[in-house]
C-alpha cells in the first residue's frame, strides 16, 4: 500500500505514545469501562491502546481495534498474541468511513489521532456514534497542529512551517479545534472537552514528534521557504538546543459525548 499523507510507522507511535500516556489513560477513564464491556479503538495503529483496554474489559469483554493499514493490523495482532489477550482482542482492517459493525454494538468507542488524517471526519464520527449503544460514551482525541509553537527569533519561518504542517502535510491538521463542533453537530449529549498541552525542552524528541525532517523537505519543495531560510532555522534551533534553551509545544484536545 502506498503511504498516505502524514503516514507514521509503529516505532514513531511507540515513542510518541509514551509521551502521551497520561492522555491515553484519561481517555480510557472517560469511556467509563466496566468488566465485560465491548469497546472499539478506531484508528488503532499497532495496538498501542487495545492491549491496555483488554485488561479493563477483562477476558469476558471484547476489544476491537480497527485500522485501514494492513501492516499496523498485522503488528497489532502479533502484539495481542504476545500479550496473551488475543482471545478477546481482535484487530480488523477497516476504513473508518464505513464500519462493519452492528448499530448499538459497543459500550464505548475511542479514537486517538485518527481524525487529523481524515477527509470526512463528520462521517467517521457519525459511524462511531452509530455503533455505540445509547448511553455509551464516544471519546475522540486529536492534535490541533495549528497550535504548534516553537521558541525562535525566526517567528516568520516558524509560523510558515507550522502552517504548512497543519494545512499541507495532513488532510485535517486543525482537527483538534474542530472536534467540539463535530460533537455538537452529531447531537451527542453531555459533551465535555479537555485540552492537554504537550510541551518539551527535548529538541530531538520534538523533531521526531513533528516529523520535522519530512515536513521541512516538503516545505522546501513547495517553496514555503528557501534553503537559506531553512538553514537559518535549523542552525538557530541547534544553537538553542546546545544552550539547553529549546522549547516547543502543541495542544491535544479530548472530546467526550454520550449517545442519546
Ligand atoms: C497517528 S496514528 C494513531 C494510532 C493510534 N491511535 C495511537 O494512538 O497510537 C493514526 C492511525 O490512523 C490510521 N488511519 C488513518 N486513516 C484511516 C482511515 N480512514 N480508516 C482507518 N484507519 C485510518 C492510520 O493507519 C494510523 O494507524
């Protein structure tokens, strides 16, 4: 399969998942999972969340992880087997726009950092709502890439790169800020939201998390900045890093609502 816009691999998801563990744990709590529940993790990647969810629903529950990337699903299946949870955790290759699950099937559904990749997020939220039981919780976590900020004196370059990342390297890069509107339009009840700043003074980690190498090269190709500007930008950040003063931050939003 050719790699879609914003493609990330399991290794990236593992590194970033460790940084976002507090957000993941909060999303599980908001799903109000009980023993024997059936839960869905949509856009599950290599099973980062389905295995912790398996422990929450217990052996008589059911966890379905769904993702359209065959390689992610193969990795997730292997991890579930290694973790000994594969009898009640299933991973399926599925496009999120049309879910092959019965209406009112799951006790709760979650999705993390999937929506930024979507052409039709409203359709996907509608599908998540459809497959959730009345009264069940739908939880969506996503980044607002428009909030990406890096401390630099090159503010103009910084803004151009952040905007390029949000608008050109992802299909729905402003996803986080749009979730409240989507939840309201879906007519979910008891909607609430939480915002998590993800900040780091670790330049290497920030470059990895924002896929800077790829974004910078794409931005250069798209003439968003010149090679001289890119050099200035990178040199400035390397200097900040060597002085121990690098700082970057982005906001992650979590929306929760209940199916009527
Ligand atoms: C940034 S990763 C997040 C993975 C996982 N939720 C996590 O938190 O580690 C986004 C995932 O969404 C999947 N994805 C993107 N578009 C999709 C679609 N239309 N249907 C199903 N999965 C999709 C990708 O294959 C990828 O595994």
